[in-house]
């Protein structure tokens, strides 16, 4: 009875956590580049139900020697074996009663990287990712990755996201648009190369800014956006604010600080955990919307609530049975 109480309780805990995940998905239904989370349930090791005096085989009857194959070799018969309502505990014909489930738990909160819908904005620095890939941003915590391509040019000409984190190029440096280049003339190709007008760039010492010169009818490459992907989708985990960080081992630990121990071995589990050029493409003037379906999540929320209520009812039933058993035993002893 106690086991049934705990089994139902684990179901309530799992559905409660799943409700939190669904609520988080709904809260980010309008977040650009957001990828919804999915809860992965796992069952506790179930228990094989056996009866008293059941045996695995004829060789485990407490008799030393070679295994036996029949009851006759044991010098006994079915009449000598425990029988209850037509069932017998014949060690050579073990009845299969079944297994008892002991509940489940949330094994993992996985990320669904399914492509989100594309929305045309017409803004020069809005970039949508089509396929696999991440943008690299410089944050106070180090390099982080995102699918949110809503960038803008600040007063100093740097391309940043809404939090003010600089968009990085392929060499790990922030991208800065020349001072005399109009936003409408900036072109971003599918592989992330940024083109600006002119044939050369010169540093203006008064502004401490690069400026474009030469034939302004010709496009010249300025930088290439650091557009990467990971062969192992478990290589990144969500940090918050639509950012991802690299996980360097199966325990979810970040890379060890450089120089802490010269003999420290790298904890990279496989080369697919390292960033590599993305196979997807960039689309300028558009944004990737969240891949969360509000209707689907609402249906899952209703379904989840019913499962929670079912487990809660099971807990109440087990508690009622336990109370009745205790009271009945107490009255009999009195």
C-alpha cells in the first residue's frame, strides 16, 4: 500500500515539472528564435512480482549438486508443491505474474530544434537562420550562442542584440559598420559575409572609426559573421535570455578555467561538441519566430492537468485505504 502511495506521488511530481515546462514554452511563444523544451520521462526500475516458494530453476532449491530438470529427479511431485487455487509453485514451470511499476521521473528536459516560421521585417540587421546554426555573442560570462537574429547598430557602429551583447565575426571580434555607410547599403549573404560599399576602408582618426572609400558602386567584404553549429545537439544547454552555452562533459559542467592546472585533461566528450561552420543559411531582413505552438501547448497543458488529477486521486485512495486498515486493525486489537 505504501508503494502505491509513493508511485502515485512520483507521477504528481513529474506532471508538476512538466507543467512548468509547458508554461515556460507558452511564455516564450512570441520570443524570436526561441526553441521549445520537451520533458523526457523515464520509468523507475520496475519490480518483478513473485509468489512465496517460487523458484528461478531446479538448481536453487538449496540442494548441492548438479541442477535438476524434473520433479521426479528431486524425489517429489506436484502434490508435494505448494498449490493455491489451481496454481502451483512448480520450480520447473514458474508462473509469470508480471511486473509492478514504481513510478516515473523527469530524466531530461530536451530542446526541440525544429525550424520556426520566418517573418519578413525588412530591417537590414534582422537575420533569420534557416536550418542549423547559431550566432555567437560576447557576454560578460564569455561567448554564448543564440538563434535570435534581431540585431541593431549602436551609436559606435557595433552590431548588438537587445541586451547590448556584441555580435562576433569568424575571428571572435565584434563587428563594426563603417561610419559613412548607410544601413540600406549593407548586404549580408547566406553564409554570413557582410558587404559594404566601396573598394577600401580607411581609419578616420578624429572619429576613431573606419570609413569606406573608393568606388561606392562596388561592394567589398567587411566581415563574416561567426555562424556555427554543433554536431552533437547535447553540446549546448540553455542559460536563459535565449542564450546557449557549451557543455564540456556529460555532467553539464562548463569548461575548466584556463591555467588552473597545467595537467588538467580536457573534458570534451567528443569532437562534435566543438563549434563548426553552420550548414544552415542566413536570411537578411527576416526573423525566425518561436517554434512553440500555442494551441498544441494548451492541449498538452489540459492533458497534463488531467494526469496530475488522476495521480492525486490515486494518492487519496491509497491514503483512505491506509486509514481504514489502521482503524480496522486497531478496533480488532481492542
